[in-house]
């Protein structure tokens, strides 16, 4: 029988690092780290789950229905992820672009060992927590070697292909089929031997973000430095925080402040953001007590290591007649990664993109035993299949009528900077 044990390590950050490497020795592991970012909805600093005592794994169809059943039978912290392709289960949509990673559409697990770090205290749930502490404290950590890697990064689009596609998407906007769309391109590396934990460690060092995660499912890995919350629940309150609007960071303070101010006052970025705010408001009405959807913050500017971001916060009171599975289904996939109108945007995304998104622009997070949940948006992330030695990362931007294709391409490269630095490579 699992029991809780509270432990105060001498060095919390070193304990976290060792716990990350320890967790990755299991076939299933999840490491969610807030990197000291706190907001009114933060529940913990770090959640670490290792070992699979029970799980749900859905490849096609009935994912949300099966998840609903799984959640009813568990009163545990349940980490897991949703793949973007679950859209096909929610709407009359199809995915025919090639999938080179083949993650499940949906996966959640009941961990054998659970660790929650809050402030300076570590709480461990395990059959033998003292043994877990011993094992973690004696775990060896590693680092990525600093010499240059000869990594050949390929793209599904040349720059000219990308620009041509953006112009075609703007034609779709002119014809009234959509008025905003998130268009992404995949970069990939074949036959790559990678150390996933060291890669996550380095990515999190270069680009620490509030919804960072490392997720291992057998030989498939999600290595993420995402700053975006898709959807959270705190008691009867639902929270969504879409990101639309990106600006570069600068080493000189005066230049950085100028970049931040330009983002705040950029009419195009504001226009993109408010389109997605309206879309999220509409999605939340499907799960809300009528009349409770409201914008808590519009055009908030938040600074991260790599970029400034424009983030808005939309909240509502959850309809008590709906389950958590139904609530997430009503809002998935997130508006910031699709476009508006949402269904038309997803159809056009499938037409113009050249590979399946898979877990990219899906969500990683957890359900907690008190009925709360929290999920990120899988962006700024590396997806890796160790068996096939295939690495993938997508980057994208919001295309509107006012988009400059060259600038949209540059924004994609800006968002890829941290990953390129980790891989010690250039595009």
C-alpha cells in the first residue's frame, strides 16, 4: 500500500535533477516543472511520476469516452498527454499527412511512484518512500557534451515553399474561408542517437518555462520548453491562457524594453490575440455555467528567456453536469494552434502542412485526485523516437490578412532558437 512521506532535501535543485534522471530509468515517466514561475493557479513547483501501475492508451477512436471511464475508476494523480489528432474524434476531420513518430492519440497512467515538490518540501507517495529517496540521492546525472554535433536538420518546407504556402493561405483568408490560421512546419533529423534526459536538461537550462515537461513512454519522448497553458481547472473554475504575439529578447536592457513595448502596441499582434480570445471564449461556453465566461487579462506581456509573449487569460465557472473529459473535449484542440473559424482552419491546416503534428500542438499535463487538472500546449518541443532514431520539432505562426510571409518565416526561426542551441546546430 502506498504511503506518503515528507522529505526536505539539503539541495532541492540537485534533488530535482537526480529525480529526473531516476524517473527516466522507468519505461513510463513524467516530469512537469514550473521553473519558479508562479501564477494564481500554480499547484506545485514540480511533479514527478515514475512507473506504470495502470494506464489508458488509445490509438484511434473513443479516446475521450475511454478516458472518462478511466478517470472514474482512479482517485490519483494521473499524468498523460493528448495528441492533436484527437480532433478527428471530435469533429468530422481526417489526418492523411505522414506520421513519422506514431505516438498514441491519448495516454494517461497511474504512477507507481509520485513525487510533488512545493517550496522546499518533497512529498513522496510510494510503497517504500525511504528506498526511493535513497535511490534518487544516489542517482548519477549526466550532461550533453559541448563539442559541435554534425546534425543535419531537414525541413518539410524550403523557405520559398513556406512563403508560397503563406501566400496561398492569405488567399484562403481573402476568399472568406478563414480569418486566422496557425501554420506549422516540421524540422526533423534522421538516424540520430540522442540522450533524451540530457537533452531535456539542456533545453530547460537554455529556455526555462512555466509548463516545461519531460515525458517518456517506452522509447518515445516529449522534451518540452513550452510557456503556454492550454486549460486548467481549480475547483469549479476553468482557466485558458492562449499565446498569440511574439517578440525577440535583446541583451541590452533599453533594446529589450523597446521590443516589449512594440509587442504590446503592435496592432497585428493584438488582432491575432483577440481573434483567439474570442475563439477560446466560444469554446469555453460549451463547458461553462451560462454567463460566467470572462476575459481576466487581455494582452498581458510576459517575458521568458528567449522571447516576450502576449498572453490573455479567459476564465469561467465549470458546468457541474460535465465531466473533466467532456470539458477538455469541448475545447480541444486549443484555439491558439488552430485558427478561426476553428473547423475550417483545421481542414486547411491538413491541406497545407506536410506531416502529421501528432503530439505537437497537443497537450501534456495531469488530472489530480481532487478533480483539478492542468495541461500545457506542446510547442517549443522536441519529439523523439529512440527506436527509429527520429527527432522532430515543429514551429509555426499565426497567419492573418496582414501577415508578411518573410516575417512569419523569421518568427518560426526565432521560436526554434532554443532547440537549435540544444542540438548545437543551425538551419
